[in-house]
């Protein structure tokens, strides 16, 4: 079973990219390729990829247009693997990561999409509050607050990322959750396993104005007005966050754009 790791990069994280590739060289599972899609500083990353050509199966693709989802879609079209892993240029992997993912897919025929855990070795904690038990995810609400680097799935030539969502797009977040909901609508079997497969430094969880607008657009696409109000009320009561203005800007802008088109 061949695995393809898709690594979009803006070409700004040379040291982090080297750390990623160094961790992939150490993988116990060897049947994988790395597909790097650079959106800037192409020559620098081409040189970096070339230094690993003897230790990794690595391909470098350049994109003239910036956009995380667009780059991932380029990678999906180019990938040769049976299993796709979505990577970032600033994450890295424990040595058994790909082995663990491969074994999960081989041992459980009911898995089409696998979600796992992120760990931050620097602060010594999990990236978020994860469920403790394995579970099948059968509802759209189960797929919120997921991160793209937790995700591995069988390649499907009919499923791609919505290029309106993700860094560099109209709406700067929500692309992985949108993709997962589309997988659910396509009757993909989605399973969560409480096992660490990727490392990433933990970020500040406070949402920016642009992220809140993206959240509004995402809810406009998938959930509608009533659930959106309930989510905003929950944020107000539990988190003491008044996100109404930015959220509704994104919500109604998305609805308006769909009416125009």
C-alpha cells in the first residue's frame, strides 16, 4: 500500500521544512512518496528537495497561484499513492507514524477516512482535547474542530477541496471540515482513533476576524441559520465571545455569492 504525503508550502519555512523531511527519512514504513507543492521561492525548495532525492521518493511541483486548497487539489491530482496524508511544512512525524496509519487501513476494511491525534513535543501536550475512545464519525457535527494534518484517506478522484476555503482563499479556514463533510455525504466511512501520528507546535486558539468570517461562510454552506445562531449563542455563553458581527459577515457574503453565481 503506497502512501502520498501532500506538502503545500508558501516557501517561507526552510528550517521547518527540513525538520519535516528529516522526520520522514526516519519512518519505519518506506512505501511512500512526498509531493511538495510550492507557491513561492520555488528554487530554494527545489534545491532542498533535491538534497533528499537519495533518501526519499520526493517530487516538487510549482504553482503560480497561491491557495492552500488549490495546492492540495494539485497534489491530489498528481499523487500516486493509495492513501493520502495531508501534511503542513511546519509539522513533523514520529518514526512509526506512517506504519501506524498503514496498519490501521490494512487491519480495518471499514475505514475510508482516518482521523488521529496531533502532539506538541515542545510543550509536551496534545494539540487539543481529543476523545479518549475510538469511534465512527457519522454526523456532520462530529467533523467540526478537526485539523487537516490529523487526516488520512483513500484517494478518490471525485473528491477535492473547495478552493473558496483555506489560507490564500476567499475564506481563510474551514477547508478540512468542508472536505470531511463532503466525504460523509459521499458515504465514506470515517473513523477516529486516539493515537498520535503527527507533531505540531500548539497554536493560540483565539480566532481572528478572517477566521470568524470563514466560519460563518462554512456554516452558511452546511448548516443554515438556526444552527448558526445556536453556535454563536454557545460561544457567547461558554467562551464569553461575541462573534456575531464577523460570523454573519462571512455567512451572508457566502450566501450572496452563491445567489450571484
